[in-house]
C-alpha cells in the first residue's frame, strides 16, 4: 500500500490541479490520502506558448481562482469561528467524504501473472476491480496500466487498447472505481466513455469528471459493432430474453424487431458482462448483445452480426491521468472546460460569444444540474420562490491552451462565470474512421 501526501515544502494543492504525487515504500498501516485546497488571488495568463508542466499547471489553476472546492460545504470554504486553518484540517485525510480507506491486496494468479500456461487449459480472465479490493500500484518502469469499466471483451477494453496499444488493461466494475484506481496509483490511466453518436452523453462520467481531480489527456473514437449471441446450439426462435447494456439495446431495437425476435429486453451493467452472465449460468433461452471478442472469450455462438441500427455508430472515450499534459500548437488540440454562472441565458450568450469572436469552434456543450445550488431565487422581494434550475455547462472547443486566443477567451469567460475549471487540453483523435464490419 502507499501513502500519498503533499511534498514537505508545499502546504497545499490547487483545487483544480493535482500536483505530482510521490511514491513511497508501502507502510504497515492503512492508506490515507490527504486532500488540501488552495485558492489563487489573481488572473495572469502567460503571454506565449506554455513551455513547462509547471506553467501549464499554473495556467489551469488560475482559471479556478473563484473556486475553493465544488464538493466542499459552505462552512468549510470559510474559516468560520475557528478560522481557515480549522476548515483546511477538516478536509485532510479524506477521499469522497471518507476519512480513511483500508485497502486489501488482490490475490494474483501466478500463471496469469507470468504468462505461463500448462497444457491447453485457458488462463482465467481478470476479475473486475471493486471499491473494496483495489490493488497496490505498479512499481517504476512497469507496463502502463489502464483502467476501464466492464469485463474483458467490453468496448471500453477495445478503446483502452486503441489508446494505449501495449498497455495492461485493468477491468473495473464501476466508473467510480476506474477514477479512484488512477487517483490511488493503482492504474496509470483510465479510458472511459463520455458520449455515443446514437445514445448521447454518458452523464455519470460527466458528473465524475467534476467530482474527481483527474485530467483529460487524450480522446479516442471507437466504432461500435454489435453482435447477437447465445450459447452454442441455441436457435433464434428459442430466445425469450435479450440482455445487454441499455444503450446497446436501444442501438439495436429496430434490427431486433426485423429479426422477428419475440423476446423481452433486459438491461444489465455492460455488454460483455451480459455474455459472461449467460455463459456462467448456462442460460439457453437468453441472448446477449456484445462484441465479437466477447463471444470468443465466453464461448458464445454469434446468431446475427452487425445488428446496430446505424452503421455509423461510434463512441467517444477520454483518457484520464493524474497530471495534465503540456499543450502544444503543432497539431490539432481540443480543450474541455466546465463553468457555471449566476444570471440566466443572457450571460450564457456572452460566455459563448467569447469563443465566437475569436473564431474558436465549439464541438460540444452539455448542461448538468448544479447539485450544490439546485435553484435560483427571483429576487430579494420574493425570497423562497424558485425561478430557474441552476446548471453547470461542459464545453469542448477546438483550440490548445498554448494558444493566446484560448487563454484570452477563458479570461473573458471568467468575468461572467461564478465557477470555471479546465478539465484538460489534449490532442484530438485524428485517425481516419469509416463504418466497418469489425470492431
């Protein structure tokens, strides 16, 4: 296990930028993560291209000058009767509201660890990480470890392999676990879906991006190719139930009807997990929608190939890391931010105009409820009367934070925003893509 703590010379970390964590020898006691926040007092963007990681971190941190912590309660943002020192002390040794976390080691199968295989016996598949059995981090120089949500054969595993071809993919049973695996040095990166061309945004991950202090360092777009599968020997007319992830079921609805299946649809956590569940329980009346790799891994027979309603079905994934990358200008970059404002749609127009006036193209805008401030009141004369819901706005735009125009745009946005955070500035996925019959 590891103890993660700020360097001795630094008393706090930025509320929007996580500093470089240090690795130490495993202690004998439980792991404790220290989270301390600092606010910045001025706005001062560098005039030219950011030349070092520290400059980039400073630029991002300045953008959060009005934010002490999105998840902190009001009393912890000010010193109160005990002063700011007591408020900071309350936030020490906590992760997501928990004072400490006890981690148990995950037993590792020796044959799977060293790659040996006696005879023709297949090696056991990796068990997904859970919130209670996070393993210790790899030592320096080891293979890059990438966390994803699902089980082997999931589309997220394929996205991890596309983003980092030689990585060790680590399955996690929840999105939350994948975030924490990176924060606690169990994994080096996480690859998680944020939107699908048919199903839209994955809202859970947008909320987790704000809750955790990871940084987007890249993106990857993966064509999604669905297959209908069942146990060997099962015919389509015997199928009474089809299970898969809810988005996969929605993406294949019309094709399933054309196939003449009079089967109930049932949602489960992920596509490959549906195939694994059928194989483990020998369900001969149930079919799954998953990838061809999942059929191969779990010994399933493909009844119909390419059953997605739209051949242009693609999912966008983001790569997450503990530290941001240094933005550049020698290739196309994208920047993701999240902000909030206090005064309605007129202010939103002014915020978006900051990008339009500088010819910065927006590729996405997503609104999510502001949990700490759910409603806005009419005015002082009508206290207690709800007027509007409050929202956070997630925006992606095509520009690098190394560009002066992007720096100036965000400086202008901050004039109207009550909250602003840079989630990451990262290279765009420029790989050629076209609909195909494979994964």
